[in-house]
C-alpha cells in the first residue's frame, strides 16, 4: 500500500465521534478518528516500512502520524529524522507515544532524551521524559545507568511542581516507570513519589486522571511485577 492509498483508507475508516474525542485529548485537524484496532490491521498489512512511515508522518494527519510510529523501526532512523519528529512539538499521543517509541528503539534514544528534557518547548520536553520512561521499560537493568537515573529522580522531585502542564504528567510517568521496571531503584522511586504526592495537571475537557505514583508502584509490587521488562512499548 502506498501512503496515498493508506490516507484514503484512513479517511474511510474515520469516525467523527472518535475524532472529537482525540481532538479533546490534543490531536489536531486533520484527524479522521480511526480506532487503534483499525490502525493495527493496516500495520499488519504493511509491516515495518521506513520510507512509508516517513511519508505518513509528514502528512500531518493525526491518524497517519500515529500509524507511522507503529510501522517505523526506530533503529533504522537517522538522528536527524527522529529529531524532526520530536520538533513537530505536536502534543497529544504523538509527543508522548509515537516519538518516544521510535527514539527508544534507536541508538540515539538516551542522548536525545537528555537533550529534550531541557527543551523550552513543552511537548519536546514531554517526548524526552517519555523516551526515558520507554528506555527503562524495555532495557535490562544492567544496560541502564543507575546513577544517572537516580539524579533524574532527584531532578523530578525538585522541578515537577513548577514544570509546564504536560511535562508534569510525563515526569510523574517517569517516576512510575522507574519504580515499576528498574528493580534496584524501585524503593528510591517510591520514596520520591511519596515526596511528590498528588500531581495536578490540567487535562482539559477529558475524563483523564493522573495516577498517584505511590499507589501505582505499590500495585505493581503487590502483583510481583517489579523489574519485569516489556519487549516493546508500542501499543
């Protein structure tokens, strides 16, 4: 399938009600409102396709941009390509999911994440923290810089209350990810989460709730899931 054929199919699969929900959550027009389950059906047909993914992302259509992340193998992307995706500063699930997915798959993931979290652009910073969360989720503990992660946890505790709106959410998710997936830092993250407490984020006209990090990590601990890695963060 070509990108033009896929865009036509996405338009046919779109639903106005779904599109309205996605827009409330930060998607921008054009947004056709295609359900993720339908996007995954297309993903199965085209599999991984670097050039196609670039074309889909550059279309500016929300549904196509999300699909681009599913069909792109981040390990095949150049640093410049990944940066260009992040610099769209899109918001919604593009900055918090699509960009971190491909960045974490690449050899540039940590380097770029550390740069992005310093950005003055809210959603570039979101991509940075989300990439860090993705990395601790899929990489074995012996592949991670534990001391660096400790410093990042301290940084979150100090800065989360004054961070931009959605950056707060991404920072909170980072604490949850470290506490849930990095065994030697689980207790450190839990203590940090207790210091942070409730994180207040303006989620607009949505029913989204920001999880309390202490509760989330403790639930994972109760289920015996601390430190169990995932093969992929794509969903």
